[in-house]
């Protein structure tokens, strides 16, 4: 957990809910590694960054847990996989439907917030785009370096990412993917995959 965020680790004894959240992050990281989704990627605990959701249209300010970020420097493309994690001791079918809807809502709110702050629009873009680009550069740089420090990101890949981020003012394209992970500890089958929407 420390490789993702020390702040999350400090919350483990706060409440049972927080303990489940930390467990969920740990299990999800293992799941992502096993599926090869962390190759050439780094994790951002976006749930900790409330500042990006203060001006969103959604009143609940709900957001996903993590962003898994991969950069294609040749294409100048930044891909963010928005990941929401849920842990439940018991989960019925009707509860599952409600949970799917909540996950989708949190993921879409997160995408909307990231687009609002950091997606470059060809027309009617933000007046403070230069400042936002600098903020984005510092934001990503911090987590690239953190992932490298904890040996979660290959040093050569990290250098390529940092080199790209140093020229991010020249432009980039932001892409999004969605991933919801539910850990149902009462489920008999080891793993159940469901694909909803996109």
C-alpha cells in the first residue's frame, strides 16, 4: 500500500470501512499486476485529490479510487484507466446492481473532473490552460518519481515519461479507460468477470 500512498496506509486503523478500502487497494494492485495492467504504468490515488472535484457539476463529489496512467511519448498520448474498488462481505444480486451503478457514477465523475482540468480543447479552452498544464506536469511527475523510488516503474521508462512531461507544453492527447473491481468475500467462485457499458 505504501507504494501507492503513505496517507492511505495511515488510515488503515481509522474505521472498518477504511480497513476494507486499504485491503481493496492491496488486492486490486495484485490483480492489476497479474493481468499485466501495471506494465509501463504508474498508480495515482485520485481519491486523495479532492481539489480536482470541488468545481464539478456533481453535488456528491464522488470519485474513483485510482488512476492507472500510461504514457505513449511517441504519440504524445496519456492514457488514464480509472479504477474504482469495492469490498463487500456479503453481496446479493440486487445489491450488485446498485453497486455497479455507483461504480460507474464514480468513474464517470472522475473522468469528467480530469477532462475539466487537463483535457486540451481545440476551441473554447480554459483561459488558464498554461497554468493547468504546469499543474498537470507537476502532478504526473510526482507519481512517476514515486513509482520509480518504490521500484514499481522501470527506471528507463520513468526517464522517458519525465522527458515527455518536460515538453508537455507542446501538447498531448488525454484518453480514458474504465475499470470497476468488486471483491465479494462471500462469493463461492474465485473470480467472476462482467463487462458493462464501454
